[in-house]
C-alpha cells in the first residue's frame, strides 16, 4: 500500500509541476524534464519515511523465494538444508 501511496504522490507532483511549467511557458520538453526533476526532489526530500516504506515493500515483493511445487523438490531442499546446517555446526559457525 505504501508503494501505491508513494507512486500516486509522485505522479501528482509530476503533473502539478508539468502544468505549472507549461503555464509559465517553459516549453514542452523542458517542462517534462523539469517536472520529473521537481517531483523526484520534492518526494525524496519531504517524504523520506514513505519513500523508505515503499522501497521496503518492493524489496519484500521481489525477495520472496519461490516454493518448490513437487514433493521431490521439497525433499531435496530439506536434505540440502540439513547438510548445510550440519556443516555449519561442524565448522563452529552456527546460525
């Protein structure tokens, strides 16, 4: 939800800055460039907690490890985990 809030806030700032630049007669291309820069700077400087929360939310979305779907893969994963845990205990590097 934080990602959606932050994205909508940045989009609203982008549109507002673009319309303001167009109203001032800056030009289409320069208004677009200025709007992107302004929306990035304002959202980054004035909403750091929302920026951080949105980044963490996106990280959680992509950091999820896919779960194996078949029984053989689950058994292989359990055997590998047990082997790694045993090796770590033997080396004295327990988690």
